[in-house]
C-alpha cells in the first residue's frame, strides 16, 4: 500500500514539474506586422517556427503571439491589461514602435508609452525586454536618431533588457524581403527564428 502511494506521488511530481516549468517561461510577444507574419500564413512566421523549435527540444517555453499588423505602442497599451490577465506571462517582449515612427509620432509620446508598457508588465510580475527598432533614414537624421535612441533610454530607465533589432541583416538583402521592402518574406522567417532563439535565450537566461 505504501509503495503504491509513493509511486503515485512520484508520477504526480513528474507531471506537475513540466507544467510548472512551462508556466515559468510564458513569453507574451507584443509586436507589429514583423512578428504577426504579415503577408504569410501564421505557421510560416518566425514566432510559430520558434515555438516548433522549442517544442522539438522539449524546452519549457511557451510563446504567446499578441502581435497585430499596424500596431502602435498606444494600441498595445490599451490591450495590455487584458492580455496580462488572460495569459499571466512570466516575460513580456515589446517589439513595437515602428509604426509610431513611420507615422511621425512625437518621440516623447513613444517613450511614455514604452515606459507604461514596461510598468504594467512589471506590476504583473513579468520580466520585460524592449527591442530596439529602426526606421528608414528618409525621416531625417534628427528624428531617426532620437527615435532609435528612445529604446535604449527607456530600457535603461526601467531596468529592462534591451534586445537588438532582429531584422537588420535580413532587411539588407532584397531576396529576403517582400515586394514592399518592409516585411521579411517566407525565406527570411527561419533566419529570424534563429536570431530570436539566441536573443530570447540570452534574455531569459540572463
């Protein structure tokens, strides 16, 4: 009888441990079209490819892709409370700001929104990473310089992890971009998956 009880407890622990580990590594991705598989099927996008890679390695990481094409920092801010409540992530990755910049939004507003996204996430006990985003240089050196610097400034001020912009190398190769020269194509997605595999591992293991 005692042996049966102990065996049951042992099996139960084997089941509970993986579930707990998975819960400890739930990453909410707040992104725009670059993470929403714009122009592609969802299963072709880097987020799904990365989840498949984690699953194949039996890594206790779950990616929640809350990315929306055209999303701004302000739009994400309005959605964040509900997302945090629903998924209770251990980590939040903010891949946003590109659409703010392309619309010429004030840098002050961008920084305030990023800081609010971080604050809300940390209040929900999530670790936060901010991705540094770049925009085309045709917006002028002053605006683009202030824009790019904003991400490091907010990351430093909020003690958040700063993640490098993941499409820089891909964007320089026309064969890896869609016809709009803004969004990576299907061929580029496995490359982005591998870039983000390293970046996310560096972050969560830091």
